[in-house]
């Protein structure tokens, strides 16, 4: 006998179903808000009342949702309107899935880590359903996991360095005598130990931001000069690899009206900027065969600083492009198999760019080179001057 033909009890009536739905909304731990087409709160469930500390449903109903749900980035940074995904989803009537941020609770200084989603319910006349979940426990568990990885990487770096040291001694004719066959084996062992050392270093760097051991330390900067200096520090390596590395020499597109070599101000962590640019340029050097070119540019694009690293290298297929910013992802093909790597560089880039309120993405086609873009918040000349004075007075621009 099929499951569906077994005896069923009577179906609940429409009013019973709506009673059950209400019971579910009242008892679940997730906060639920329903707004009308103008983003005015029409409904709030008890979990949302508690999380927002608004006291009662009566205090919330009739308010603009933005007065109740104020978000910061998960690192505790103010979100500009442009980078606030909740605001964009609500304004443009678009869905938002599981954005992690900090809820600024009521008038207090309390911050609650949440994951928030928006579902536009078009069929109901422009209403939107906002759901959010307290993720304190989830973050604690992830934190413990990250701490374990970071401690393990730290501890394992020392023995790996020792192994590498002894292998170097074996391979040095001044300190050891070995035959050609042994040299082949030891060369392979040293390549593997160097890879392991790099893997532990990358893991340590990636986990430092994940577990909050480092936070961006913002400084007002002139971005064209800063990125030019970083690019130039790779000239020797580019020459050794027979690659042409140029700064500010190729427009994003010939018709692009955004001027090159303008003065562009940003508010960034200088160490993060070096790490981001170094990873992107190192990748361009790694994945471009000898004879190719790499172009790095910085442009002012409205209220954004737009950096691009373009190469004429092996390119990335559409399938791989969707995953390259994930931890440990490496495109697996006959070109990349020969080239060493850990699959952590772009994860680290994304993590650091986002911690500074930016976005990173890539455009590429397999066999046709790649362009990596980094877009960061831009400062006007006036804002730069003000932040510089504040920075020099050690106030850090009043912004964490
Ligand atoms: P890896 O250590 O493997 O270079 P990354 O995280 O830096 O790790 O990059 C992830 C993957 O993205 C690489 O394995 C490679 O397949 C691809 N990739 C990154 N940059 C480029 C590039 N400039 N050209 C072609 N492929 C690239």
C-alpha cells in the first residue's frame, strides 16, 4: 500500500491553517518582519521583537524597516548605502540570501551577529519578508575551528622549515655528497616541503582575518601612487619570467572615458592593499607564459576606486571562474597542473577586499587572458584632507 493512499485525518480548514502559520511565526527562533510595498513594517514576530529590542509589536508596526534593522559589516564597520545589501534588496525589490552582518540593537551599543534574508512577495502586492537569525553560536563554532587550523599551521611550520633546511644541506655540494639519483629524489622532496611551507603560511594568513586576530587599520591613501609602487616591486620577477609588466599603460577599454593617471584617493589598510595586489600580480606572473604581458591600472570610477590586473595568460574557463575565490579551489587542467599553488590566494584577496568595503571579481575566457577587478570606496579630495588630518592626530578618521 502506498504511503499516500494510507488513511489520512481531515485536512485543516483555511482558518486552522492560518492559525498554525501564526503559531509557527510566534514560536520560531528566527526574526520575521513583513513590510508593505513602501517598506513600512506591517508584521513583526516575537523573536524579531526580542532581537531588535523594540519592546512590542505596536512599537514597530508602522515604522520604516530601516529604523529597526540597522546593519554594520560583520567586522563592525559602518556600511555605506552602496555596499549595504539589505538596503539595495529592499530598494530594488530584489531577494537577498543569507547576508552576514551585525545588527545594531535599538539605542544601545549592543551588536548582534545575524544572517539576514529578504524575500519579495510580489504576488501579495509588493510586500517583503525579512528573516534574520542570531548566528552567535555558529560563529563561535567556526571560530574554534579556525583557531585549530591556525594553531596547527603555526606549529607545523617549524618542523617543515627544519626539513627544508636539512634538504638544502643535502643538496649543497659544499655540505654533502650525493649521487644523481639521490639528487632527483631530494629535489622532489624539497619541492614538496616548500609547497607545504607555503600552504601553512597561506592558511595562517587566511585564518588571521577569519578569527578576528587582525582587523583592517584604515589610512587615507593616494591609490595610484600606492599601487604603482607595489607593481614596480615585481619588475625584477617579471623580467626573469620574460614578461612585460606595465603600470597605467592600457586603458580598461579604448572607449573608456574614465581618465588614467588621475589622482585617486581611497581609505584602505596599507598592508591589506599590498597583500591583495601582490597575490593578483603573482598570479598574473604565474599563469602567463613567457613573452606575455601584464597591465595594472587604477581609475577613479564615480565614488569607487577601480583597480585592474590584466594578463595575456592561460585564462580561466567559465566553470572555474565561478569558484576561484573559494578556499582551496584550483582550476585543474593541463596548464595549471604544472604550476604550483595552494588555492588560498584569491580567498585571501576576497576576504581582505570585503573587509575594506570592496568587491573583487574576474573576467576571463580560457586561453584568452584574465582581468581581475578590485573596487574600493573612494574619497573626494576634501574627504582625503579631512581624514588625513584626523589620521595624523591619531583619530583614524573617526572610523574604525
Ligand atoms: P593558487 O595558489 O592555485 O594560484 P589562487 O587562489 O590564487 O590559488 O587562485 C585560484 C585558481 O584560480 C588558480 O589555481 C588558477 O587556476 C586560477 N587563477 C588565478 N589567477 C589566475 C590568472 N591570472 N590566470 C589564470 N588563472 C588564474
